């Protein structure tokens, strides 16, 4: 069954929300997360040893932990989106690399971490566009030197 123009638009917008999330985390521009999540969102990073809490609590935790890895890159791909009116369940695969430097380092440098898994979002359409009201990180694997 062909997608409606609205569903095509919604899928593109949700993809941009996922991209905005990756940019926020990788650049340390934590205020960009305000355009990803609803103000009352719950963020669960517990499978990676992180915080479960509000947007402000998650921003504080990310700001505390991630500066140890100035070289960061998250790739978020293959989103599966199930719509229910103005709500959507979104599951997207991710891989990440966290490096102790933005400069060139050896592949076996101490502090280099790589991982992957799934981000599970419960999204809702808001006056400002699609936003996540819940994210659960499902860490599937992690390597660290």
C-alpha cells in the first residue's frame, strides 16, 4: 500500500529528529535536545550504565560523562516506525565511536570505545513537530581499549 503524503512527511521529520539527537550528543550542544524531546520526556540510558530520568537529568549526565570522549560519532540508521494517529513507536539501530581525542589516534588507543544497539522512542506529534516523549537505549555490544 503506498504511503500517504502526510506519512512520507512524518517519516522525514522523524528522521530529522533522530539526526538532531546524534548532532546534539556528538557536538555537546545539549540545548538541541530540547528539539528532540518533549519537556516531560523520560530518558533511559541504564543498559549502558547511565542515568534514567528527566531531560534535564539526562543532559546533566551527558554533559558530565561525554567530555572525556571529545571525538564522538553516532550513526543512527534503519528506523522502523509504527504510527498510531499522532503517536509513533520508533526503533532505530545505532553504532557509536567514542574517542579520547579528535586527532588521529591508533585503533588500539586506550580509551577508544565502540558500541551499538537500538534506540527505542515513543514519539508524539506536537505543535513544534515530532518529539520523543521516551527513549530507551538498548546497548547490544560495547568494546573499549
